[in-house]
């Protein structure tokens, strides 16, 4: 960047042969006695800075040999191309200024337990692996916005504080609302996005969602981020098409722009390069038959758990869509299949390699009386859903949408085992800090 007095490491290729100044933190250092090698990171990359006594002077050269990991530095020198160096460039140092010293940095190259690393998550995010994962996460979010906005979807922010449940009442985070009533942290922005779809045609909401599930599996967080498009006049078929295009776009953009980070994570890129349309689609009935044939003790009407999802997805080299689950497995707002009323017009997209559901959605019930009856059947407070029922009273149309969990998507793309690494500060049953 010009005009700041320093450059970023990812821009060094534009300055070969020039003298520049870098600002960042000491990632690692080593010495051969006469030469010091300082690895400087600035968030955009890592640069090897080579220091000699003749260039720095005895006092500064001696200081450089005692800098602590993560000390903040300003380094000036000449850029040289070197394919062996991190990023392909290195700096021949002329000057070094210590901005802020760091001593006894707690995260060292040795092995640390997960609990220790999570206790130091505010520092762990500086490591190369975590840095790569969170760069991919940022790319996934940018790609999701890009795709939806290119398709004419309008960002429609939904509230985090809600008066009622969306995905069932057993996993709500309840809070006291000014001592006058109960409120809840949102489980999904979908119901509000439906209001937006009937106003704007196509909308999406994007933000944190909360589930008070007492689950300790590698796929669950109590706070996670979802992007949720919703479109008027869409039925299940259009919804599945949109979900396919959405995932293909995200995977392609991550492969294009974050290949270096995926390579840092040692991700097998061939597993992602085959993610192209069309995706396989199977009915719930077919999924149950496949599982029963493999000896799973599952019967028609049961929801698919993590082991079952993994078993089904193992048959495919790209995401698979399972559609038309029994209504008893799905939320009250799902529309029934007119051809088979015991089924919901819904779909789940399962990632390959055992990463489970990354998208869930379907067509919404658009008939007033049917939806009212479902709300009562699920013993939900009718008053809290009066506004939602209004959407079926004033110009109701078929509409559909889905939600994609950012963390699960990132886990799959990065080949990461646990979702706790796919969000800057994970919130789980046993963890609320830092």
C-alpha cells in the first residue's frame, strides 16, 4: 500500500530491488552466528529478514539475537527474490526498530493440549494453521455474499433477540427481558427472512445463531454463524438448484483465492476440485434403504444422525442432497408434500468425507390454516407467531430457502476435524472463555 511509509508482505513482489519498511511480529528466529534470520509476520504473510552485523551495527545485531517470539518490530531493508524463502522473497536488513518486546510467549513450537490452546485462543489465532483456517473462513463468507448479491438477493438483517422458538423449544437460550418477559437468542433468522422475501422477492440474512444443545460432538457449537437465503415463488426444486450453485461457487472461489492456505493445512485439493454440478440427489426413502442394507438399525421415520449421514455421504465424491424427510423429523414450518402428506418438501445437503450436514432447507408452508394448525400441534404460543401467520394472510405465495452453517462448511473445505477451529472464539457446552 502506497503512502503509509511501509508495505505489506504480500506486496513484496512489486518492490524487488527496492528498499522498503515492514511492520509486524517476530514469528521465529535463528542464527548462524554471523547472520540472524528473523521471520516476520504481518497478517498478510511471512517474510524472512536476513541481518548481518555489518549492516545493523553491533548493538542492534546483538539485540536481534535476543528478541522474544511475537515481539513487535519495524524492519527496513532491500527486497530480494528467493524461491527458497517463505513467500518467495526475503529482506536484506538495514535497520531494525523494536516497537514492543514480548517475553515468554506461551505458545511454542512444542505440542500443546487442546484445552491449553483454547484457553489461549486469543493468541492461538496467530499460528500458521489457525491463520490459514480463518482466512478460508473469511473467503467463504465473502464468496457467499458475492454469490447471493450477484443473484439479486438483498441483505435483510434479522434480530438476534426473539420472542419465540424457530427450531423447537428444547434448545433455546432464555434471557430475562427487563424483568417483564422472557426473550430468546435466535436459533435462525429464517422466519424473518420469509417476511423479507415477501417484501423484496429474494433476500438473505447472515449472522450468529444459538442452540442450547447439550452436545459435545465435533460438529456442534452453541454459537455459530449461518447464511440464510429465502426466495418468493421458489419451490423445492429451485431451492435445491440454488443450494448446488451456491456451494459450487464457494468451493471454486476458495480454491482460486485460498489455495496457499489449503496447502498449509495439507488439504487434499483433489477432494474439492471434483465439487461440480450436478450433485447426487436421493430421497429419504432411498437413504433409509441404503442404511438398512449396510446393517444400520434405523427405521423409517427416524432422523439421520452423524454416523448415518457419514455412511450415506461415503458413497459420493461430492455433496449429496437428501430430500423429502418425514414431517415428524422436521420443523413446523416445512410444507407437506401434496403427493405424500407424511413427507416434508425439505432437503439436507451432506458434505463428503464425513463432515455431515452443511445445508438444511426446503419449501415453507404457505397456507394460513395449515400453518396455524401446525403451530398449535407443536404447542407453540400462537400470539408469538401472529406476525408470521400474517405473511400467509396478505399475498401468500410458495417460497423456499435454506441455511448454511459457516463453521461446518469451513471444516469440510479445510479438512479440519472439529468445528471449534473454524470460528475465532468457539462457544461450547464447557467453554465460554476467552
